[in-house]
C-alpha cells in the first residue's frame, strides 16, 4: 500500500511528536535514526492494519448480511430494531462517555485520535470507553438481547451501516 503525501506528513509529525514526548527516556548513546525508523515502521503498520480492518468490514461483512437477508425477510426488521435499541441505550450514556463511545465504535477512531480531538489524555479516553462499553453491554444483557460474553461493538457498527 502506498501512502499519500498528507499521510506521510502525518506520520512524520507523529514521529517527531513521539520523540519529543519520550525525550527524557532516550539514551543519547543509541542511534536516533534507528529509533525514528522503528517508530515509522510501527505507525505505518498500525495505519495499514486499521485500513485493512475497515476494508474487510466494508467488503465482506455487509455483503454477507445482504445475502442472509435475501433468505430471511425478517432480518432487516430485526437489525433495525436492534440498532434502535442500541442507539437508545447509547444516548443515555453520560455526555463524555457517549462522545468517546461513538468516536471509538461508530467512527472507528483510535484512543490516540480521540484523545487528540478531545484534548484529554489517552488513558482518560480508555477509561471512558471501558466504562461506556461495560454499561452498554450490561443494558443489552438486561434486555436479554445479547449474552454478556458477546463482542457487541462491531455488530453495532455493522447495524449502523445497514440502517443508513
């Protein structure tokens, strides 16, 4: 996969930001170039994985649901009802948790991206996301829509895309 000019600039900025944030931990006896290369490699791999997951979701999940709904006419209604219930539950979250939850699970943003947009620490975003996720799972489990062990959020995102 080839990066656009803008994506390359973003990665360069992230590399220097990462170096600046960790400047105290850096060993002056070690090569800064090797450190920079390791960061670039990590960021590019992370970006490619994210894009691959998104591509796989778009290419393979939605057509599978469409095939299933050809055979079972009630599926679209079930998906629609599940989505409506899920959205009602999500809307009842505290404002910050709701915002973090939606950015994480509906906009497919990383914790780092959310932290940057909200101008808070990544740890704060992780905590808010964990609390929101736990609360949504609990509410759906109480409605006996899901079992507590199910990994719900790609499904919520999938239903969101089906309804649109």
